[in-house]
């Protein structure tokens, strides 16, 4: 993950990378939402590893966790709408996010690869680069996810 963070920084500049794994069983998802645990963070002071949170089935969660679709949030209003920790995000100077679902063999989202930037908008090539980094991260994240579930 450190190598991927280095590549992210080289490609996109300053920002934040976190990876969250679903700790609930996807096939038994709760009506109240999905449970996530952070397994990697490029800023452990603001976003410590092992932090857990329950995400209710907001439009963001349904898109990313439910339908396994990439979420692109641009600008502080988009962050406020999608994230309860938007004040912390703003305090770090971050203004836009790309969340990429990492999918298992069944096509379900078992983890998320999350990149935030200081910019208000993403360039299409940046979103493609983030998706490729997420794809490269998937095998390592899958190994960590299986450890959490065992």
C-alpha cells in the first residue's frame, strides 16, 4: 500500500488515501447499513487504521457499497452531502473524493479505495488513474479482508 500511496502522490499530488474493508457479511447486510474498518491510511493522525464505522444506506452507500459503482464527489457541497466527517475532511483542506469499490469474485463490494484531493474537480484521467491504483490494490486488500473475517 505504501508503494501505491507513492504512485498516488506522484500522479495526483497532495491528498489522502484510505482503504476500508467491509466487516459485515455482504450477503446478510443489515437494514441499518454496512460496517467498515479502515485498514490503511496515508494520514493516521486524522484517519487511524482500525477505525470502524457503520454507514447507513445513504445514496452514497447504495451507489458504492450496494451497486459497486465508483463515486466521484467534487467540491465541499458534495462532501457535506455524502460524509458525516465532512468538517474533518475540510479541516485537512480536502475538497474532492473518488471512492472505488473493490469487488470480490461475485461482483460484490468488499472494500473501498478512497482518494481525496485539495482540488475542487477531478480530471477524467485522474479518475482513471485512481481506478487503476485500486485494481492494483485489490489482491492485497482481499488478503487483509480475509484475515479480518477469520
